[in-house]
C-alpha cells in the first residue's frame, strides 16, 4: 500500500480541529447539534460530512460534471471550488487544483487506513470534504479530492 506524506499548507484563518470537535474561527460559523445535521442532510451527506465517510469511486454526484459553475459545501452552502479549477484525475471523485480561497478550507491530519493524509474540511461548518494530495497538475501540484455528495453544484447562471 502506498503511503502519502502529509501535505502541509496554510489555511488563511488558521482553523483547527479540536479534540471535542471542529472549532471555526469564522464569525459566520455554522454550529448545529447532531440531530439538527441528521434532519437537514440526506443519510449519505450525513455519513460523509459529519461522520467522515467516503463514497465509492465513480458513484457520487459531480465526479464527471463538466458544466461551468461553483461547488459549495453541502452542509452550509459556503462556496469552496470553481469548475475552472476542476480536472479529470481518473480517481472517480471530483478533483480540483485549488479552492476558490484558502480561507474556505481547514485541514487536519488523517492517519486512518494505514496511511498519513491531509483531510480537508469546510472552514465554516467543519464538514468532511475529502483529502488533498501532492500529485495534482500545474499550477498548484495539488489534488483536492472531494466527495461529490459533500458538495452542492451551482451552475454558472446561478453563481454569484
């Protein structure tokens, strides 16, 4: 099994994951009880965003979406990625070279599955999005590999 080295990158707000849960430094942070999240999200969104689950490759929404627009957090609606930074990684998950702004994401070390990875989270609600890897294309060399069911797509016409 290949082991990934943890990628360290600055997230503008310096957010972190505390032992008792996500702590967002944002003034517009979204904080809900577990019951409130379960009521708001579909079962699959809840499993991914709140319980750090992963959808099977090539099964989630948006992995093959080629339309122009923005990708927002499925939990709180914060815009995270742009279609202009989306690329075909061949992995079966939506992949991006960068977020719309470094301040929209937080990161955490993930040592599950016998490897070290950098988990990416929504910096407003703490929702688990996926992971970032150092094997992406230029210009960043990063691959933000995101669960499609953790996202909501806003077509260009609806994008602000």
